[in-house]
């Protein structure tokens, strides 16, 4: 399976199964297209002879054959064979999302957690529940040494003392059980202060700073409960925080909605504020919501991704480059076959814990009683749910079969699929269009990077 496209002046051919990317001239690009349609060599020569000399066509065909011989073009899908083995794999729990506070000091319009309450009641996780969650993780992680714990909310800083005590407890347990905790924190910044920054810089491997971009965009979507915007309060704190972390191990994360389809301006605004690790993601919401993305917005959003990618190339050349999370792609073949097939690990390797200790497949399922898997004292009681998530992979999803992005996206988000289709084995279709566009932009950025590196070497 191949995918051909033109972007920013590059003719790009992706060999989906091997992950090989080729930047080619017009002739090779057209011939690969004809070969993909099943045309025979003689027929291709006749078609192309209107514009090219016979020797040029033969040379192009030889080059293509060479790539085929090297296993870089028109390759077979070797992962499909691994799928049975994949389904039978033993899984351990590697990561927990601790809902340390089902409460929030902001009232963000798009919040899936409903101002932190997750269709339920307001609650803070007690130290005892958190401690039990860490014990559960250790006990269910098998031989795995590196474990991840994300302090999530609502707003985790509303329960900061418990966060600190849990980190302390985790550090004690590491030594006893030969484990290594990687703690992370997601915050809206309202309660951020020097003491919290200092602690987080010592203990948190990564922090996610929630900010949407330009002041008017951020303030509209992320107001306080009484309506005032939060931009002026959080921006200086986030800037200080990012700086105090040496401009690494954080990312400024925002959401764009129908209200800011020109979201490339928000990404660039965050870069202008000095952040160089940025993620601005499309909102996922029911079409009934006025801010939800609709099918008619897709062309505009794709244009914005193109605009952003081109500006990123320009800024990088000027020495002002930054990372945009959704354009980061591993073209070296990815970490392992399982990761390529299954993605985030929700429901198996990754679980969410509510303030009162219930377990769900991930933070997005919290409050959906159908997905209640157990609790941190009794462990996972619903093996059927775990098995369903374990079997959820790109080959289980019909729509992914013909999708060129399948090995970068790993079959998309189970929660989004469930929210739109009532099944974790479908896909969120608008999200897929945007995902494909991002993969195209990401590959184009790599092509530009390679070209720049070549020019610098000459
Ligand atoms: S983009 Fe959509 S269709 Fe393509 S692999 Fe991802 S989930 Fe599947
Ligand atoms: S199912 Fe979706 S929301 Fe949940 S962890 Fe996976 S990617 Fe994230």
C-alpha cells in the first residue's frame, strides 16, 4: 500500500507497510501512481512518452524497481501476521491516571470532565486511596520497572498536599520493589506558585500546562466560574515554570474549537510567548455544541495545518524553531510492533483511578458506569472489558484497513470512537481526516528538514 501526495512543493510517496518515505520528481511520482493502479510497464511507457523521453522513463522505472528490491516500495504488510500473537500477549499495568481532584477552579466550556466533576460529584482523592492506587500499580506491573503516574483532574493543584505525599510514598516504595516512578502533572496554572514549581521541577518528569493560545481565545474558552478570563493570571506563571525547567520536560497544551479555526495563530502565539514545546489539539465534542468541529470545517483546518507547517519551516531556518506535538512523527519504524498496532494501551496497560478508587479504561471513560472495571483494593474485576480493549487494534477496525496513517495513529482513540459510535472498535471520522492531514504535514516537515541538512552539509 502506498500513499502519494504533494505538499509545499514536495512530491511525497509513503510506503505504508515499511514506513519508507520517498521525495521524488514528477516523473517518478506519476509512474508510481500508474503502477499502483496496476498498469503494466509498456502501458506506462506509452502514457508517459507524451511528456518524457524513453530513456528517462526507463531510468525512472529502474529506480522504482531498485526501491522495490530493497523493500522500500510496494511492500507486504508483515504486521498482520503478528496480530494473533499480539492478541494473546500478556499485559501488565504500566501507567495510572490519578484523578486527584474531581473539582476545578475554572469552568472551561469544552471540558469533558464537566468542570472537573465527571458526570458525578465533586471530590478530592484522599491520601489513602492514592496510596492504595500506587500499591495496586506496583502489584500489577509484573517485572516492569518503569511506571508512570499522571496527576490529573479536574485541577490537581486543588489537592496538592496529597500529590506531594503520594510522590513521597512512591519514592519510598521504589526502593522496596525495584520500581521507578515517572510522575507527571497536568495543570491549569491558577494555583501555581514557587513552592509547587520547585517541587514539580524536582519530582515531575513532565508537566502539561493547559493554555489555549491568544488571550481572547483562551479567555473565552477557559474562564473562571464567575466569567473572568484566566489568561493574564496563568501566562506569567507558565512562562516562569517553563523557564525554571530549563525549557524542557513540559508542554503547553491547548485545544482549538470552531471559534478559532485559525488556530495556527494560537500555536504561533504560544511560540511567541517563549514556549517551544506546544500541543494544540482539535476539540472532540458532540455536534450539538456550538464550539464543536463540523465536517464543513475540515478543509479550513487542513489549510491551517499547512500554514502552520510552512511557518514552522521558516522559523526553524531563522533559528526560532519549536516542536508542535501533533507534527512529531517517528519515521524510523517506531518503537515496536505492539505499539504500532495498539496505541495508547487504555484498559490494559493504562487505567484511570477516580478520587474514590474506582478503575476505568482511561480518563475519558470515567463516569461511564458501563466501563467501571474494578477498584484499587479488589483490582480489575471486569476481565471482559480488559479483553475488549486488548483486542482493539488497527486490524480490528474496518475503516483503518485502507488508511495510510494506520501505523502512525494505531487505530485512533477508543474513547472518541465510543462517544461517536457507541463502540470502541470504530473511529471518530472527523478526527481521522485531521489525523491524516497531520501525518502528511509531519512527513513533509521531515522532508524539508532532510533537505536543509543536506544543503548545510554542502
Ligand atoms: S486515522 Fe482513523 S482510519 Fe486511519 S488509522 Fe487512524 S483511526 Fe484508523
Ligand atoms: S482511549 Fe483515547 S482518551 Fe483514552 S487514553 Fe487512549 S487516546 Fe487517550
